C-alpha cells in the first residue's frame, strides 16, 4: 500500500480525477481518498514513482509519499 499526501483536492470530481489517473495505467488499482486529510491510499501493481507521476500529471501536486509494508 502506498500513501500519498496530495494538495488541491476539494471535491468528488477531484477524487474521480485522481482515481481515473491511476486506473488509466492499472485498471485494477484500488484508490481511497480522504479529502479531509488530503491522503490518497493506493493498492496497485504500479511503482510508487509511476503513481506519483500520474497524480501529479492529473493536476494535484504530491507533497509526501510513504510506502507501507502491508
Ligand atoms: Cu474537485
């Protein structure tokens, strides 16, 4: 599981944009967004660098990245 702190997400449309961005490269990815904390949890076969790039390219700057071992 990867955890990203992402800035600029304000509504469900932003959540959908982030979700679609990651799923464009891994349709089976599971993405959970907590708008109140700006945290995005991603379960995917993609590399953490790839996911960070996809979220950034969708227009949401990634402030912090953490890889969990679970
Ligand atoms: Cu929005």
